[in-house]
């Protein structure tokens, strides 16, 4: 193994807790949907949102949530539970205001 790769792996395995990487990543990706959800609810304009994309995205988030429960992984569960709420709001509005 390359020495640099080994040092990086050691840092991530021992220098910082892996859970924190998951928590930070989950928080950032979840929070990124909040502005879109707020804008969609406020403007009731979903014309720029693809129904197919948001349908498959929402289903994917739901499946990630199931996976998180099966793995008992709190960052995956928390992030996908919140993202599922935001994505569902946008998807419902897309269908309602089509």
C-alpha cells in the first residue's frame, strides 16, 4: 500500500471519529434541501422541477432510510428522515401544482 494512502487511512480511522464524518456529511446534504423546500412552499412554483427526478429521488431517500434502520446507522437514519420530509413536500407540491 502506498505510504500516503496508509497515512490518510490512519488519520481517518484513528485521528477523528468516523461517526463525525457521517454526521457532518449527512447534515450538509440534508440542509441543502431546505432552501428549495422553503422556496417551493413560498412560491408554489414547481415548473423547474422534474417529476420523474424528484419521484425517483424521494424513493431513493426512502430506501436509504430503510437501509439506515437495517444497519442501525444514526447518521443515515437522521439525514434521510429529514431529507424525506423535505423531498416529500416538494414532490407533493409538484404533483399538486403541476
